[in-house]
């Protein structure tokens, strides 16, 4: 089985979602271990990156135990990510610098849809 992401240690105001993969953890968890899907952001090494790569503004949470077999995970485009808690939607986009980093790393980034 693949490694799983940390489960949020609390569900209060300190929750944040990764702007690329939408993984949800607390601010402190992102500072300590970064994002399990987006390790190239190196949030655990550069703590300012946590604020740049995550947001407290998101909608809903889904827990996914087997992303490859979950229809909801496939629908949300998180079927190739590690098991964990994910948001249904984020309202902010990555900065242009971080979008360029995704391109350099050859990882897909889907900006949030504007309504």
C-alpha cells in the first residue's frame, strides 16, 4: 500500500489546503512534514512556503482511503494522490512563480474554476 498523508490533528481554524493537490492538514503539519503529494514545494524546509502553497479558504472535506478505486477521488482528480483528507475546492490559485515550478517539475496544476 502507498504511504498515506497525515490526518489533520484538529479541525479548527488552523486547517489549510494545498493549492495544488488540495490535501488538508493543519498549518503545523505542513510546516513539519510538507505536502505528501507536492514534496517539490519543500514546505518543511522553507516555512514561508506554507503560506504561499496553502490556503485556509476552501470548501468541504473528503477522506479518501483508496484514491485509485474511489469514484469520488477520480471525479475530484485526486485519484493518483496518497490517501488522506482533501478539500472539494479551493478558491485561490498558486502564484505564477509556483505555477512555473510545477511546470519545471512536470506536474499538472489545475487552477480553480472561476464562477
